[in-house]
């Protein structure tokens, strides 16, 4: 007759190795978190189109999430373009294809590196910020106070931040791409002599709509994921003040992971149409 | 943070810059693909399009004048390629212009190159079909390289036989290089020729002092001297 051992909620059958228990627990926790996050996302989708709309808070959050992230994203974009150009030059020079440098860097940045790196920076800055802010609001019972006073805290806190993150990240990515191209132009001219007009023509000459549109569309999903995960982690924070740090940390880690997963799916979808 | 007017303006500028950059990128890429300019269509029928794709450039006199609009297989051996050409270039493309598929650089994309027709001919019209030239495919080049390589192999085989014969001392050149007796004979012949030439010189010196020939030789010297003087003048 099999004997079942219950340890920390996980069921261990007779003959199983004890090392399996943490693994089972991890799986359980993971799927439970996925379900919770999906329910959170579903609640967001149900409430986002319902009045009352918090436009003033949305503008404020857009300013904090978008405009305030601009300097960091701009510096990252510039370095990204400059470094990629400098690093790519020797390989292209071996093939005598240095004239392909602007086009190659432009396609790399606009299709992939620009959106992903900007989204990761965004997850680091905005995701952690939202996670920590909402967690501290939870700990200090501000969210409960809102509910008691008749406000809808989910609408005021979560929806405004997620919508702002969804729409601000594409803007940041577009500007970061443009700055990265300027960095690339400087990188090209460190060891060469290419006019800005020629550089511009070489970049535009090799770009197509299939480079621009999928890359821009996926940034909306990146922004949505970072905002939603940050809000979810902060909104469902526990463990008191210790939970604030945990929420901020896990918002960044899970947000960054979500960016890569969405990117992988986006690439697969894009490859169907190109 | 309050929603002050300054913050709203900053946010507005930030979003506007992003939107303008996006629209500008769409505009310039679209312009390159002839989306925002007046265009006309022409077509060409090819047997093999060598990997040409929709969106590849159409070049005329080295200038990008349009793009490939559509590619359609008509029969098992013919492919129709529709080109979207900028209206500004129409006046330069004549009815007898020809299209050929080429490559942009050594490793670049495929392009369609239109060669200009005769200047007196009528200008091409919308939806005209132009003549095409069969492009030299990589397979053809490789086939020719193979034939050349086979010939080179035959030649090198023959050369190898000749070198082997020379090494064995066979044939005239082989004897010349490898046969020692031949070289000795040649050496003796040269010695004999030298000796013969020395004797001949002595005979000629003696003849020049002979009274029968002295007059003739003096007359000849005088004529040569006069000739030189005339040339100097």
C-alpha cells in the first residue's frame, strides 16, 4: 500500500527522492503565480475601458514613466549605437564591406537591440519603481484606505501605470533608436569619413516596413508586460517592509524575463509574414 | 509631483518627438519604395528570376528608379515581373529598353537593371512589357569554370608527359638537356666554328690588301664618307 508524505503542500510518493520536493514546490508556486498574474491581467483588461478614466493621473504617470526615463534611455541608446558600430567594423573590414556598416547597425538596432535593451533598462528603472511604490503603499495600508474611502485603487493606481508604461515605452524606443543611429554615425566617422547625408541614405536604403512595424508593435507588449508585472508584484506585496524590496526585485527580474519571452514570440510571428 | 503646465508641455514635446521620428522613418522608407510619388507600371517576362524578390530595387543608368511590385509565375518556364517606376524616369526609358537581373555588389541583393533603348524610339507607356535578357546564372559560370578546369587538367597532364620525356632524355629537347654526348658534340662544334671564323677573318684581311680588290674597297669607303657628310649637312 503506497504511503503518501505531505511536506509543505507537496505530495511525495513512496520511493521518491526528497530532492524532488523543492522542485515540485517551485513548479506549484510558478503555476500559481502565472494564474494570479493572468487573473490580474484579466482584471486590468476588464476595467481599462470602463469609466471613470483617471486622465490626470495617467498624464502624471506618463511624465514620470516616460519623460523621466528619457536621459537614461538616451545615454544607453547613444552608447549602444557607438559600441555596436566600433565592434562590427573589424569583421566587415575583413570582407571589404565597411560600406555596409550603417545599414547593418541600423537593422540590428531597429529590429532587435534597440527595443530589447531599452525595454530591459525600462524594466530596471520603471518596473522596480512601480513595484516598490505599490508595495510600500500596500504596507502602509494606503491602498486599503482608498478602498475604504470609496475609490477604486486598481483603476487609479494600476491602470494608469500600466497604460502609461504601454504607451511610453514605444516612444522611448523610437527616440533611443534615433539616438543610437547618431551614435553609430559618430562611430562610423571615428575611423572613416562618411557624410551625414550618405549615412542617412545608406540607413534608409536598407530599411523596410518589415523592420520598423514589428519592432515598434512589440514594444507596446514589452511596456505592457513591464508595467503589469511591476503593478502585480507591488499590489500583491506582503511580508511588510521586507516585501517592498522583494517586490521591486522580482518586478525587475520577471519583467526582464517577460521581455525576452515576448521578443521570442514576436520574432516567430514576424517570421511568418516575412 | 503635480501635473503642472511645464510637465505637461515636456511630456507633449517628448511624445511629439517620438511620433515625428516614427512618421519620418515611415515617410523616408515609403518614399524609397515609391509609395508617396507618382509611378507607372511596366513588366518583363523572364525564364529565371534568380531569386529576385518583391521590393528589390529597379535601376536605370545606375540610379534607383523603382521597385519590384509583383512577381507571378505564368507558366512552368515563364515568370512575370511587375515593376513600379518613378514617373520622373519615364521620359528616359524607351520602348526597346531591356531588363536584366543583376546583383547589387558582390554579396548584395538582387536588382533589376533596365538598359536604355535607342534615343529616337518612343517613350515607354504604362503597363508596357519590355524585352528581357537572360541573366548569366551562377550555375552557368560554375559550368564554364568546370570546362576550363577540365581543359587545364588535360594541358597540365600533357605538360607532365613532356617534362617526363625531357627528364628521360627523349626527343630533341630531352637530348639537349639530358644527353651529355650531345652537349659535348655541340661544344666541339662551337670550337670548330670559332676556329673557322678566325681563319675566314685572316683570309678576308689578306684579300683586302690584294691589288685587285684595293680599288673597289677605296671607292666604297669614299662613297660612304660622302654619304655621311651629306647627312651631317
